[in-house]
């Protein structure tokens, strides 16, 4: 693949000027209860729907820990928010919060209460 093709591929695969600050909360008494990190390479495929987004984020996490909550802070401009319905829904409907496991069963707050 030539340098030009590689550049085009990267520009069409990733969303420019978008990052997510992620706080992953775990039910784990032996380790830190939260991981905090930034995702800067968000693919357009990840933004197809909420399930794709959550699955992408979960790939960054230790699968042996019991995830109970994800909190997302989106860093992008309004154009990007309006272009991708998944981002818009995350911000305005889900408040950037997603619950799993035991927390999903007891929470009354806005969020997706499911096991992915």
C-alpha cells in the first residue's frame, strides 16, 4: 500500500477531531475500582450503534474484571455530534452512562441496562 493510499485509508477509517474520555468502573475489591483513559482513534464502524461503541470500548478493558459502569465524556464539536446519531444519543439520551451486571439491575438513572 502506498503512502497516499495509507493516508486515505486512515482518513476514511477514523473520525478526525474526536476523542472519548472513558471512566470504567468495576466491582473488584482487589484492584483499583476505576480505569480512566482516553480513546483518540475512533473508527466510523464503532459509531454505527451503541452496541458497536460499547463493544469497542470493552476491547480496551481487562475481560477478567467485572465491569459495572462506563461513563463517557465526548470531546468533539457540534458538527460531529450531529453527524453521528450514536454520539448524539449517548450525550442527550444516555447522559454518557452505561450500566452492566449488578448495577444495571438496581440503577434508576438514565442508561443502558443490559449485558453486552
